[in-house]
């Protein structure tokens, strides 16, 4: 394990000296304020240890990384009937495009584009008030990370709501097809709050560990999802986790992963590790620029690519 | 290895008793004639052994499975400059759609949709007559399979040509953008002949073995591509190998794979095996119905999914 | 003029005996209740006379026919700066499609598709409360029809609101681009109320007369818009007035016209007449089936087509 | 008539002094060579007189203006069964887009986009060799213009063929749907030759006169098409004659018209005149810049708009 720590330290050092860090997301003011000079990485291992480097203890807005966890939660509640509402194919289009949604009668292509995650939020809402559903998601994150300090950044949630026309458009559109069934402001309330969850790399790597361990969380000795379902969530992450840069991420990194516009990425090396990386600057398709580069170096040096060593 | 042979025999037996076999491709007469009752599977291993079951020695038209090999050949000749002509993202659209090609200025999304493979054929043609380029592809297949009996089925090639308007449309369209640079009938001559290569499962599994072995073909002790490039070809197969069913294949099978409308599929378990399966009946998105099901069973029983055991 | 009355009577008699009357709009309950056996027609002439036949005095929901009048009102208030928000080209797509709106950065193709009319409603709202803007529209209709009995059917407005997800999606989408600037519920409040205006054929034919008379309303001796602007509104009606059936309407009827899903159509024979026709059953693209047929007969028998006698 | 001649002279004088003349079409070398300083206009009247100004006797490539005449010819041969192959709705998309063609199963939206005109050329070919079909079209143009000097510019035809990939793509695409039934090189042979017909404004205005005169050509006292059909061709010209600038042309000019990338426009004032205008520089959507402006002035000064004086 000395080797892994050494690699993480090298990667953090390389990130620190990088000049071209991408652009911090501008679409909501709260995200635009974040200092782009930050970089953190954490790796959680099946034996329970978590190695880290850089700003791994600094919290950030997990944004779309939350979609992996709400999918896991919804699958646990609803089982495979979820797939009648949401597909499992890559979208081949920018993340907030409405075009395919129209062609496919309001059924989002996968749960990791915005429309798909909103449809999943609608499912989690069933039988609940928005406040309860949000509480359930936060408790799920705390349980997975084994850390009760995970919270929602209410300023980010408010900022999302104030700039949420594009997502409101998607939600109303799906509601006209019956894919969204609750009032749009309820569904978006859940969705904007899940995106506003703040975590650090250590917490996020721990929270994703069940996906590397056949659905089992070794930190809490609990089975989160079946092994079968963990494999499938990983498959969807690989295919769809990075919007229209999913192919590029598979090509360069070779691991299932999910990015968020807050600059965080969760990546899974099945059987080996759960990795969280964070750097706020984004590339042109909206994925963390240094985060992607760090994961590429990590899988190369550790020979962790699922596509062969 | 007894275990693997036993699993293959079980799978072949299950396939033999299956009633719902999908529909044989109808778009060219030569393919429509094939008997749907056939099923074969072969697994080539890094130690050089090839295990098989069912009709593994019966030849079939490899069709789009050839795209994996022409990509490998073109990368060897041109290196990464190939990617200026062709992308690496899933298409999210039926396989012969022209829509995205227009939006993206004539650059196909990936080398495994028809447009992308035609663009690769154009690159292989550079400096050659069509006859020479076709010869080069056939020699490459013989070299990979270590078998000089691999040939082109000229009746299939002629049948493709006679029904090739959709591909001619794609080729002319790309030529208007400069993605195709040779005369369209030359490029399609190469493309239709590569699709008309006839192989059996044994040959195909052997030909793909370099992708499971870090680019090295243990049968011939030759390095076909670098380890780095083999990983990347696998990544593209996983993302884009099954048209608009790529997500479903990743979800169910969990291996890089490439299908053809002749009913063949090549799948790669990195470090473990190269698998060829064939059954002529197709599902609604154009992939072998029994072939996909067989691979799902194989990876499940052998725990070969790249997404975790 | 005996001739015109005779033609109207013939057309009303033919309509009464027609069995295939199309389908009444089902998307909101209030419209679905309307009796399909009704048919009315009224023709207002520059000399102030109005001839009619059938149920010309029965009120109906004018729905999208209102878009002609809100465009006229907004042009009067804003002048040609309106065209920075809305285009003037036919859409070539079903009326509530979002696809083109995305391609064209939130600027609707024309003021007669739903998105365009919502953008116009946003302009009319400027500096007003929704209630005031709605009042202004109703007063404009009363002024044009020279009849203070024109009212809004509040049940229809409420029904539209309750089933307005598709329009809410469009409005939020345009708001994300800045084409809509007010709160979406305000804009839709105006839009749904303008659609819920109830008028009969006599009133509607009178209200449209200024478009046949160089912008001048002979009933009230007032200049509503300039002659130049009246011509242009007519041009847009001809190009865009019948959704994806605009070409068919131009081909068959040969007059500028605007239809609504309530079954009403306003058509203008420049210099000759303003025609309102109504029958609730719709054809497959959403235009009044008997209304279109009646106008085709009227222009044929009276030789009123703008494309030649 | 002094008034009309005076207006034409004014317009020609204004055109001569205009600095911003647009850009000459660059896509084929033969067109790119044309001097942009030219401008001509001719107006043919029902009484047989033709008034003109500027370079009205200079020949130019009529390009897409030919589509009006091949439609007229094909309707005469086939009648309304033509409409099973081609639609009558505006396309709402750039002129050579393939997207809608895919959505609508290979049936072009209207006969004035390239795909539609190619489908019409396929119909004219029925039972003929390409050479015969081309001969028939040229004879039709001579008959309409009452002038046997109309010829095809073979250099332009050759240049179109050499740069015809986009049209070849459309033709193969439609052939895959059965909309095109002859070999693609035959159909394009006809299409490229019809586009390469060279005429001057005088000839073109005379050739279009039947559309202003209820289908009757007063120059030759022959009925070219029925009055009914002439009206309908005018309707399609108004809706679809200027690609994605059709709405703008209707809005500004207010007449049925058809433009070509050679800089020519034919416009029809039903019952009044057939107008041909030519200036090689194009606006951003591919229509003659000075030609459109000249027609706008002509209809304004003569009060010829179909949308009201």
C-alpha cells in the first residue's frame, strides 16, 4: 500500500503545479465562488482503510455525483420496475438536452442525465413530503459514508432553485408524458437538495465503497445492494457517467465513474477500490479537468483499468 | 478449465432448446437465407487453448465485427491521428442514422457505427487500390486467426453492394465534409468486402485474443498493438459495440463486445479470454439474440464481468 | 352579395350533412365536452356588413386564433423590436415541439407556435400585473369586434392551467435563454387566459376585419395597425397559421388563416373579407376539419384565393 | 404602363449603386466566377408585353428556379399521384438538411428543397433514358419561354456533378426508402442538367407567365396546366420557395417566388405579372440579396403584394 500512497502523493503534487485547471462552473453563483486552486483525492479500500492526498478533507458540492446514490436508493425501494421510467443507454447529447426526451416520449435515456435523475427523484418522493424524501437521501449518504456530518448546503440549494429554469422545463416536459407524477416544485425541491449535498473526498470515497465490494459496505458490514445490482450500477456509470464525455473517460481512465459540476468525480475499480477526486475547474463537456487527469494517471500507474492491465 | 467447458456445453444446450431465436437479418438476400437454428460459441485463452461448443466450426458473415479489426489495422498504420476523422463517443441513435453526422460536421461519433467504419475504410485505402486494401484486411484477419482459410464471401459482398444505398448516402455525405476522401465506390468496395469476410467462432475467438492479452497474440507470439491501445479498443467496444443496445449489453454482459448483423459477437474478458459467439437471429436493435443471452450466462457463471464478480 | 349569402348557405348545408367531422380536442376536459355537430361561418366585409350561416352566433373558445390578436397588440406596443425575440419562419414541426427551440437558442420560429405566443405574452406583460395584461387583451378584442360582450371562459382557463405542463416546459425553457423574462406562472396566466377567450363567428370575423382592410377597422373607423403591418401579419398567418398543416391550408384554401384547437379559424381575403368559421372536430394536425373544408369551398366558389382566380 | 417601366428603371438604378451585394455562390467553381456587379429584371404581362431593366438580356444559371418548371412538368405527366412521393409543407431547415428526410421516412417535405426536386427528377425519368428526360425538360422551357435559344450550360452541369456529394447522399438516402427508383447517377444526371439551364430575365419572366394567368400562356395561347394547378403551384412557391428564408420573403415581398443559387428569382403576382430578377450575390440563407430587395421595392411601389395593398 506504500505504492498507492506514493502514487496519490505524486498525483496531488502534479495537480498542484498544473496551470491549466479548467473553468469553475458559472451557472449558479454559489459554485462560481469556489477557489479553483484546490485538489483532493481519496481512495477507500475493501479492508476499510482510506488513503488520501491534497485537499481530501475539504467539502464540496457533490452535485451530479449524487445521482449514483439516489439511483441506488431508488433501486432498493422499487427494484427493476424503475427501468420502466428511465432507460440505460448513453445519450449522445449534451446533458440538458430535451431533444431525445421528445423523441423517446418523455422517458429519459439513463438515470445520470438531468432528466433521468429528476425522474428518479420523482420515484423517491412517492408517498412522501419533499422534506421527508430529502431527509431520506441525506440519511442514506450518512449511512454509506458512516459519517453523520454529511449535510446539505442550503445556499447552494437555494441558488440552484433560483436558476432552475432548464430543469423545471425538463420536469414539466416529463410530467406531460407521465414520467414525472408529483408537482414539479416538489420534485425539483428533492433534486436541487440532493445536488447540494456537501461532502469531502474521504466521505465520498467511503460512500461509494459498496460499489467496489459486490454491494457490501465493509465499513458498516451492511449489504447496500445485491452484488448483481452493484455490477449493473457500475455498468451504467461507465456508459453514462460523464455526459457527452463518457466515451473519452472510458477511453482514458477505464473505470466506471460519475462526475458533478462541483468538480467531484467518484470512480470505482471493481473489487479493488472506491476513488473520490475533486478539483473545481471543468473541461469543455463539464467534467473536472484535473480530476479526470488524476484518475487517468492513477489507473495507469496502478494498472486498475477494467479494460486490461 | 473443465468448469469452462461444462459452462459452454450448458449454454449451447440451452440455446438449442430456445424457441424465441429472434429474426435473421433481412436487408440483404444472402443473409436472409441463413438457417436460424444454428448456435456456436468458442473461447480462446491466453495459454493458446480454444474451447468451444455447438456450431463453432460453421462459418458465418462477420459483418460489423470486422470493424474492430479494421480499427486495429488503421490505428497501426496511422496512430492516433485517426481520431481527427472519427470520434469515440456513443451515438445514442440507431446505427445508420445520419442526423448526428450532420450536427457534427461529417465526423462520425465512433468507429463502430457504419459511418465511422466507412471513414476508417477510407483511411485504410490511402495510397492503395481497393483490391489491395481488401487484400490487406484479409491478410490481417488470417494473421490474427493464424489461419489462412479465412476468405471473403463474394456473394455476400455483391449482395451488400446491390443494397448499399444507405451506406452510399453516408459515404457521399462524409465526402461532402472531407471525412471521406476517395471515390465513394472505392471506399464502399473496401467496406462491403470487409463485412463479407466469413469466419467461424473458432477463428474469430482466436483473431480477437490479442485484445484480451495486452495487445499480444499468444498464438503467434506477435505484438499486434500496444497494451495501451488494446485497452482503448476494448473501451470503445464496451461503449459503442452494440449500436443503440450498447448500454443494455454492458448492463447485462459486462464485457467489451462487438456485434454484427450476421449474428456474430466478439467479446473480450481482459486478461482472461476472447469469446466468439454466433446465432443468426437478431433482437430488435440488431444484435444476436441468443448470442447476447449466451454471453450474459457465460459472464455470470464464470464471474467475468469487468464490473465486479 | 346575394351570391355570397347563397354560397355560405350551401356550405353550411353541406357541413350539416357531413358524417366525418374529425375529433374534438381531448387535451383539456372543457374542450372535450363540446358538441361536434356544430358549424358556423361569418364573413365581415369592408362595407361593414357581416353575412353568416349555421351556428355563427354560438360562442366557442378561440384558443390559438388569439395569437393573431396578441401579435397585433404587441406590435402596436413594441414595434419591430418584437422580432428580436420571435422569428417569422414556418416551423416544419408539430406545434409544441421543443427541438427547434433548442437548436435556435430559445428564440421561437414564429409567433403562432405555442412557444412564440408565450414569448409574445411575456412582452405584453412588461410593466403590468398578469391581471392587467389579461384585461388589456380582452379590451383589445372588444374594441376590434366592437362588442363588449366578449369574455374569458374561466373554466377553460382553469382547465388549461391544470393541464399546462407542456407549455410550462416551453416557458421555463425560453426563460433559461432569456426569451421569457417574467415569472413563468405570470406569463402562462396571461397565455392561458387569452386562449380561453370565448367568441362567436360574428364577433371573430368583425375582430379580424382590420387585416382585410389595410389595418383599418371600418366598423369603428379606427386604424388598428399600419397597412404595412397588416400585410405582414397576413404573410405570417399564411406561412405559419396552421402548424404543420400550413402548407396544406395554403395549397387548398389559398388565404392567410389562423386556426385554434377549439375548432375556430380566422381567414383573411385581403381587400375583400374577414372570415370566421367554426366546427369543433379537428383533423390529424389539429385544425378544424369542417372549417378547413368550408374555407376551401368558399375561396373556390368566390374565387378569393390570393394565388389566382 | 409608363409607371411600371419607371419603377423598374428606378430599381435597376438603385441596384447599380448598391455596395453590399452579398456573396456569389462558391460551392461550384463555375458559379463562383460570375461577376457580382450584374443586375437584371424583367416583367412579363398577361397582354404579352415584357418590360425590363438592367442586365435583363444576360444569361445566368437558373439553378433551383428550374424546380418550379420540373414540378409543373411532372404534375402534367403524373397528376396528383406525385404527392405520394413529395410533401407540400415548408421544411423549417437549411436547404440540404437530411434530418427531416430521415424523420419522415425518405419523403421530402416539398418539391423545392433539393431532396424534393431530386424525387421529382426521378419521376420525370420514368420510362426514359436520362438524355431523353433532359431533352424533355429543355423543350418544355423553350416552349414556355417561346424561345428556342434556351440551352444547358454543360460546364455548369459538369461542375455540379463533380461537387455533387451532398445531393448524391440525398439521392441514395431516398433510394433506400424507395422515393428514388432509378440509378442515382441517372437521377442526378437529370437534376444537375436542369439546374444548369441558362436563361436571361426576359426568357424566365416569359416562361413563368402561365402561373400568373390561370395556367394559360398568353404568348403561345396554350394551356400549360389547369387554373387550379397554377394556384397550387403558386401556393407552394410562397410557402417553400426560399428555403429557410421563405417566411422572410413572404413577409417582405408578399409574392409566390422561387430562388436559385445562381442569383435568379422568379416571382408571380397572380393575375398581374410574372417577374424575373437576377443578381449573383446571395444573402446568408442563399437567396439573391439585390434580387430580394428589388422585389420588395417592386411590390411595395406597385402594390402587388397578395397580402393587401
